C-alpha cells in the first residue's frame, strides 16, 4: 500500500498543480483515482492467487509493487517532487512548537477517514460481509456473499485510503517513485506489532 500512497501523492500534484483543480476537490479525486488503480491491481494480481500460499502472495504483490514503481518512474521521472500548499488560518502554536495547517488538515481528515471505515466495517452489511470473507471465504460464499465483489470493493477502499493519505501528506513530504517501499515496510512493522484484528490498536502503535 506504500505504492498507493505514492500514487495519491502524484495524483494530487497532477490534479492540483498541473490541472489547477482546487485542493478541496483534488484530495478526494486523488483518493478516487487510486481506488480505481487498486481495483485494477486487485483483479490482475491479488484475486488470481487468493488460494495460494502466503509466500506466493508476497512474491506476486512484490512484483506488482516493482511494476508500479517503474510506471511511476517512466511517467513522472526519478526526481523528487513536492507541492506548495498551505492553510495559514489553521497553523497551530503550542508553546515553542509549531504545527503547520497542512499537518492539522492531514490529521483531521485521517481521523475522520478512520471513523468512517470503522463505521462501514461494524455498522453496515458491507462491513459484515468483509469480516465474514476475512474469517472464512468459503463459508461466506455458501451464505450468499459475493466474495469477488467484496474483495474488490475492500481492496479499492484500502487503496483509496492510501491514496487519500498521499494527497494529504504531499504538501510536507517529497515524493519519488521509490519512497513507497519505505512506507510499506513501516506499515508492515506496525501490523506485525499491533496485529490486524483491531484498527484502534494499529492506530495507537502508529502514533
């Protein structure tokens, strides 16, 4: 998902800086574009190997990661890029500490996105279907759950969240085609420490 964060960063640069779309619209549009990219990625790499070993899944998704890196390098070049964006009205000063408005916005939108995902997972039919497929794909299928659609939608949601993160952090982080690997490793470590059963525990470890 580090590569999807990178895709969100590049999408934000393209939409806001190159096309002149206002940031308020460019951020969700970036998330949507990355969600669509995630759907293509899921159908081409993830779904065909669902029944294979975790080692095989890791190898295939790593190959997909490298392909995404090379596509980004060919499209945007190897040089690091950034985006000038500020929200002076939201700048915070806490004693001797200064927090830029862009970081305040990023934190606020991230918390809102987390709350929305938690609501979807625990208060909607889609969330119940996702949890059922995660627990036992075969049983969920026997109960009438469209596992192909659930997998595709859940993966698109995850990719879209990563794209949203990229669009939010690009004002204070530089992007290049190869920064995604570091982000992926960090997220992998967080999940290994916190486990994958509780999003709140993952958030606590991340902070």
